[in-house]
C-alpha cells in the first residue's frame, strides 16, 4: 500500500514537472529589448487598472517588473518568469524568478507581478544577495485590489510591496511555496 502511494506520488510529481517545463518555455524573452517592452506595457496596464499603484511607483526607490509569469501545478507546482529592475524609469538589471510549491493544488495560469522596492535597504538587499527569497529578506506586503485602493503616503511603511495583476487561467488549492529571484545577464 505504501509503495503504491509512493509510486503514485512520484508519477504525479514527474508529470507536474514535465507540464511546468513545457508551460514555462514560451515565457523566455528572446532579447533584453523585448523584455523591456513587455515590462513597460505591464507597468502601464497596472497603473491604468489600479491607479493607486502609481503612488507606489512614484515613491519606490526601484521597481522590479515580471510581466509574463507562468504557473502550473498538480500537487507539485512551479512558476517562472523574467523581469527588469528599474530605477528612475531606466532599466538597470535583469532578473528571473523561480518558484516551487507542494500541496493540494491544480491548474495553470499566467500573470504579471511587480515588486515596488520602497527603501534603500530593500534595493541593497536585492543587489547584494545571491538570489533573493521572498519571505527571507525585507518585509514584503502582498497588495490586492482592495488594499491598493487604501494606499496613501502615510500607509506606505514597508520595505517591499508586491502586486499581482492580469491573471489568466485557473489555479486552485492550498500549498506551501517558495520563490527565489536571481539576477541574470541579458
């Protein structure tokens, strides 16, 4: 019985890994120029649909934009995307983000997300660390549409604000997950 369960879990894990690998490939930007263009379009879309996030952008020391994320899971899941770091409106570096999860989950989706680095400490941590793990560094606040409507200059007290937007597809479940952001060369 236990051996059969282990074999089933191994099979499910391998199928999920293969699915994530195939689903992630189209996300890879061909050039730095195309990634920059996608990031600009994503940020413009975010500001249009959630105008209060413009306040975050205006106050941020830097903005890390991941315009085309892909996530897929069936018990075991993964997500991947590439992004740009902008300071004062100019791209200064490129990053990728890779995440993994395990739990009762199934589905696939694409989305964009933006990390508004509000403090010099958050920017330094990103630049100095060898890969930044969400939850293991500066304080990160996940901003949903309801929270975004209440943003003011006096409520901006955290190091990093993460905004997820433009979600397509369906992902459901409960899982434990981790995400790592690493600088890449373009």
